[in-house]
């Protein structure tokens, strides 16, 4: 009787890496839209208004900032408006850092299967984080305002006692 475990079939490391890169870009796109919404609605004069042409400018600026940002800079840019829980920001920071680290190269002693699994795990985290960002973006777009949590330690990186 053959008791060997049959591993699920997954992509090659090259295909998994390409999927990771594409998912990262989709995440940056989503984060840039979130950033643009937060920037637009953080201005009190825009409260309750539909977004205008400045949204595209805010989006373009954010995309350029976030596309190659390390985890610290990426999370700082998103936390700037102090509307995301810090644990969520920490998850983003950690995944962005893992993304940049894995693109620099993987342990050559790993099997192709393990390399693919590592790449796809980071990709899956981007998908989860993107879904979380979409929830916040939809809330901002629906309310057409943001409720900042300045000086609240659960949200604000610079909170003081």
C-alpha cells in the first residue's frame, strides 16, 4: 500500500513569481485608490462631495510613491490619515517587506514546490489585504468623509499619552 502523500499541483516558481508581481501591482493600485480617497476626503471642504479631477492626481502620486516603497514607507503612507488599525498596517508592512525580500532571491536549497508555495503565500496575503483595503475604501466612498482617529493608539502611529 502506498502511503506517500500526494502534494497538490501548483505552478512553477516562475509562474508563481509572475502571479506574485501582478498581485502586488493590483494591491498597489488598490492602496493608491484608498490613499487618493483618504487624501480627497481628509480635506473638510470635500466632505459629502463626489470626487473630482484631483482624485486622479492623488492616485498618480500615491501609485508612484507606493510602487517600489519598502514596508515601512508603504505603511507610513497609508497610516498617515490614521484611519486603519495598526495591526492591519503592520500586516501590510510585513508583507511588503517579504515581497521585496523574496524577489531578491530564494534559498537555492528549497525545492521548486517549496519556492512556489512561498511565493503564493505572499500573493495570498496581498489578496487578503487588498480585500481589507477595499472595505475601508468603500466605507470612505459611501460616507464621502473620513473619521480620523488622531491620537488614538489603536490607529495613530504618532499617538501621545
